[in-house]
């Protein structure tokens, strides 16, 4: 495609091509500090459905090595979101080197908290707030668990914040453009700090599985092994595809890492609760 950009995020390389310059320019600015590899693992294509749709009411179809033919296009003004969704799609459908969990991950002292939950659970907001308090940011959309070692591999793509969480964005210039009218409302991406990107080849040992839920009075409870296992299978996009390796990785994670369900009403309360759980380990 005419407009192209290559990115390396942790152990994965992406090549993004577009029929328009704007999505690639937005990606280039947001991923300013990331390596530009010569060789990549996956390709994302941001394509016009028909040649004339490049100029008249342009809309972006997400393609690449893996695609969902039934997926609806996005307006060109949301081209950055289309690129991010395209990278998510390649990982969810094509990546089998690691066990993937839909989760945010932060690290301290070589040990990691894996925070998993449905959209709106607040895991992205918690990862951003913890990163502002000195935790190393390892990832927002996916946790990558090495099946052989059990380590969490960094995959620190920009944090995706939505709607009320936008107020948490620090005024340091590392945020992408505000995207409005998306299927999930207002979205803005925040690039992690340079130190987190520079350390994205350094894995961490999972030490706490956290299942947050935003908007409820503060409460926490330890999760029994059976419930933890079910929640992890629901959070994984490739557990079935990995077969025995995925099963063994999930069983080891459940058996070796404590799991806690956490309800919290707001960001500061959530951060305080997470750090209290961490210090109690």
C-alpha cells in the first residue's frame, strides 16, 4: 500500500499499510519511541471498500493477514482506532507463540500484576494510574504469557482510555488525538513512558491475578482455583488454539499465582486497594 509503517512492540512486529496518509501519520506520532523493524510478524491493511471511497465519504475497512469479513468499516476520522483494532485482530486470531489474556499488566521489582476484566472494568485506567506511581507498564490490551517459562512478556502498546477515564490522562503530551463517535464513545490513546518502551524485552514473573470491577463499593475477595480457571479461559483469545500447551500454561498460572476479585468506586480508591493487596502478598 502507498502509506506504510513498521512497529515493534515487545516480541511482535507489525506492518501497517493504508490507502490514506492520515492513519499512518497518527500512528507514527503515537508510536514515536517504538522501534521500526525491517522484518515483521503481521500485516494490517486499512483499505477503501471501493476505489472511489478513498475520496467520497471515505471509510476504512480493516484487513491484513487475518480479517473479519463481516466487520463494519470505520470513518477515516477514526483511522487510528482502525489501525489499533487491526493489530488486536492479528494478535487474537494469529498469535500462537504466547498464551494471550485480555488484560492489563504492570510490574514492580520483577513481579507483575495481571488485571483482567470485561470492557469497562477499569483495568486500563488502573494500569495508567499505577504507571504514574512508578510501576512499569507492560501492556493494556493483551497479557502475553510464555508457555515454557510462565513469564509475562511485555507488550506495551498505548493505553486505550474511554469516556470518563479521559480525565485521568496526564498533561505530558503523550496522548493521541481524541476520537469521538466510536462504537464505545470517546477514546484517546496514551503512549507509555520511554522507560517502559525501552524495557519491553524484559519479562516479569506473574505474582497477582486481579479481576477488577469499576463503579461498586470497595470490596475484595480471594478467588477459588475453579473460578480462577474459568475466568482465565474466558479472558484468553487463543487458549483453545494452543491445545495442551495452553492448558498447561493456564493451570500453572492458576496454581502458582493468587487471584483476587476487586470492586472499587473510583481511580484513587482502586489504586490504594491494589497496592494494599500487593503489599500483603
